[in-house]
C-alpha cells in the first residue's frame, strides 16, 4: 500500500463491507419467490476487491464459500479485464468450470466501477429448489453423472449495460419444473447485486483510496491472525479418520475420509492422502468445496474472530490428489456434496481435538438430512410443487457445555421451514410431529445435543419422496469418555402397512394419500465420563424428556423413580450404582 491505514479505520471499513454483504442478503430474502430462499435462507452474499479476492462474507452458509472464493477468478479466465464494463453481471453454477459446488447453487457476480475504474465486486449465491435433472430438486440419490443433476450454466453475462439478458433467464426457466420460481429468485439475486453496487460506490465516494487499501489490509489481517493462532499450537502430526455410510445404491460400501495434519511453527499442512476415490454417487466434492471446508474449520477452531476473507485460505496448505472423493473430476455427480464436507469438518475437528482442547467437541450430527417431496397440484395440473427441507440435528458437547439440540452445524446454517408456512405453501403434505428425539444425545459429563423427529403425512396421491442424508450407520462419536449419539433414519409407513426403513440415499419413492414419512436426524457425541455428570442435571434431562429413566440408569448410573407423578432421584441406589462402576 502507498498509504498507511490506521487500525481503527480498517475496523470501521471492515464492518462497513460486512454490512453491505448483509444488506444484499436481506434484499434476496425479502424479494425471493421460493421458500427455500425467503424462509430457509439458503443463500450467501459477499464483497470482493478489484482482483476478485473475497474481503467480506455475510454469515449465512459456510458451504457457499466454495462457490464464492473463486467466482471472480473464473470470470477472469473467460473475460479480459478490459472487456468488463459497468452494468455487467455474470452467472454460473458449474462446479467444474464456473466456481460452483453443485448445480442448484446459482451465483451471480457483478463488477463495481467508479466512472471507468474497477474498484471491486459484489456477488450472491442462492440455492434454487429445482434446476432440472432426472428428479425434482435436482439432487438424486442414485445419480452417477453430473449431467443427471440439472442444467449446467457456464460463466456467461446475465446483464450487460444494466439490461437483463432474458435469453439466459428463459434458458434457466425452461430447464426447471417451476419456471416462475426461478424467474423470481433470479430477479431477487440481480436486485441484491444492484444494491451492493450502490452501497460500494457510496463507500468509495466517502473513503476514496482508503477503501481500496483497507480491503487489502483486511486480508493481511486475517492471514496474520490465523498464522499467529497456528504458531501457538504444539508442533506435531495429528491424524484422524471417519467414514460416510455409503454413496447410495451404486456405491454401497463405507467411504473413508482420512486426514493427517502437520504443524510446524506457523505452518500447517492438511494431507488427505488415503481418502476414498471419487464414487458413482452424488457425494463427490470439487476442490473449491474442500477449501471452503478447511477455511471454515480452521477459522472456527483457531480464531473465530478472524474476518472471513481470502487471507484465511492463504494461511494453510492442502494436499489432496485429483480423483479423490474430495477433489473430484468431471463428470462425477456432486449434488449431495455437503454431507461429505460435513465429514471433512469432522476429521479436522477430530485431528485437532488434542492440540486445541478448549475447543474440542463431541461429533455433531454432521449431515444435512434432506427431505424432498414433489408432485402436481391435484386441483391444477399446471402447478408443480417441490418442497425441500434440511432438518437439523444435535451439536456435540464440549468441555464446558452440553451440546445444542435441533441445530444446523458446520457447513450449513439454513433455517427450518415453519410448519405453518410449509402447510400453506405445500398443500401436498401435513406435519404430524416435530419434536426432539429422547436419548439421541450422547451421554457424557456434558451431554450431546439431541436430534429431531419430523413426521410428514401425504395428502394426495402420486407424490414422490427423495431422502438424502448420512450417519445412518456410523454414529456421531463422543470424546474424552463421552458416548456416541444416535444415528439418523428414514422410515416409510404406507397407509395401513408395516414400517419400512429407507436407505440414507433414496430417490423418488412413490407415495399415496395417507402414507407417512418419518425423518429422524442424528444426535451428537457426549464429552467426558457420563458418571461424572451432576445428578441434578440428569434429573432435569429426564423431566424435560431429553433422557429416559432407563438411559439415566444405564448411561449415567442415576436411579430416577416416579413418585406421585413427579420424578425424583433415589440417592442411595444412585450412590451404590456409581460406586460399583
């Protein structure tokens, strides 16, 4: 930099840029058509410097870093800087040539010019509930090629000279089962970028070159913060591995994710050698998705106060050969890539649990348990519905706290769809139950968070169900003597029929009026010896139906009896049982 920018000004401008990204997000939420965006907030927004380095990302969905970190770089690969003009916007969703991570995530990025000088970029990403492909929702549990997952959009101008290219919009609409939704959501994204451009210009008019210099320094600050945090860690080699259940029917075997972390001074290398090769199933991850996961995990573990910008991913090295499930090559399908990224986060947290004990935690539910229902409106065959929900689970216990129940974790941060909004917008189904799962949190001195049960009843014939999840086989592990949490599960109950367990990746299950789908999300791992848990806390858990009387005895050694409709601890028997063990 030619000028020295003081720390206070940098902090002010950093918060200013974050507020711009956040306002862009609010614009999309208030303007979008689909419930997945306006209610569940499955979107992200960011601001970049003139070279395309991300300088601020609003706190929406960590997974979207994979589509945002390199989006401007992909634009520069196709368009010379000199050819980019004010009023341009670019659109893409291609994981293998457009900076994306899966096809439903459509990114729109726009340059910001002050007169004829490029001063930065703004971008937003939104998960569209259907972009074509072999099944509604554009994520199939049995896909074996990305070409089955929907429309691929290369980097192309969606706006030029401030005019929307309707040919591009119409192309997206014509490939979706819900074209009107696509139109409204895309228009919301374009509007958000226009607000971002306006706010960036206001900021440049106020701060001038100090804004440009501060964007550079913010990245250096994040880099120094993470490097400093790494340097405080004990040198050594730390290893961990975990498994995914499978990749669907085409790849039914468990899938290994392996990690070796090497720390030496301020340098950290994450080596994923030995991880499973890419598979014939939708859980492959492109390299930018892997980088996004490492970015999130190290920020969370080493220094959560570091600003989210491109400086962070310059502070570490990643070794991962092409062709692995977490560095896949075309045409590997990637629709459910986030479950694999969740497992990558697990192995990073597991490997560093010994070297960062104050942030170590039991394993979270670490999956994005998806339920997708689709079908025509029986009253109007021209209306097609796709209801997409990702249902939360348990968050792992830590040294100081019980885990949280019914929350999204790690790479996802979407809201739930309220039952009232669901049943109003999707009359195909009703919700019979929505509750926490008793005994699903792993036992420990600090208990793991609980998973959720959500029960759907079908209201019309000819409805299809697709379920995408994981940890139906490999349970969330505990730590420091804590026990594992419960696995997830999908159940299908035909009207007047027997309960049928569905696999964790199931596609287009035909449903009729009166049928029921139950979605059980995983709990999470406990922390520490369960017999050291305060007896009063165990009693409170039983009263609140978080732990059953049976599990209180089996896992915690606490004898609880029901006396006159009240739960009470039998202290004598509890002491005897705990001393015996």
